[in-house]
């Protein structure tokens, strides 16, 4: 390998390239809507925790935009 795969900046990664974890995103979204005090994401390095949170942020932003229409 010429490039270390774990140095990829997730900010530059298009949301379409993120592995489909819709069930996990929906569970996090529900936790946020219910205003649960603490939500803990655990996982090995490179499993996709940051990407999952980026997708959640996108979903939350989209749902806010739709309610303002």
C-alpha cells in the first residue's frame, strides 16, 4: 500500500461514499430527538464512528430544513 488508509480526512469524504448504516443513524437520531442525556459511540479505530456522526449531522440538518419549509 502506498497510502495509509487511516489517514483519510472524513470531512472531504462524500456522504455517498459512507457505508450504509441507516439503522444506526436512525437510532442516534431518535436518541437526539428524545433528548437522551448521554449517547456513547464505541468501536475499533477505522470502524466509521466519525462518518456515522457526519451522516447524523446531515440528517439532522436536513430534517430542520424540511420543517422550516
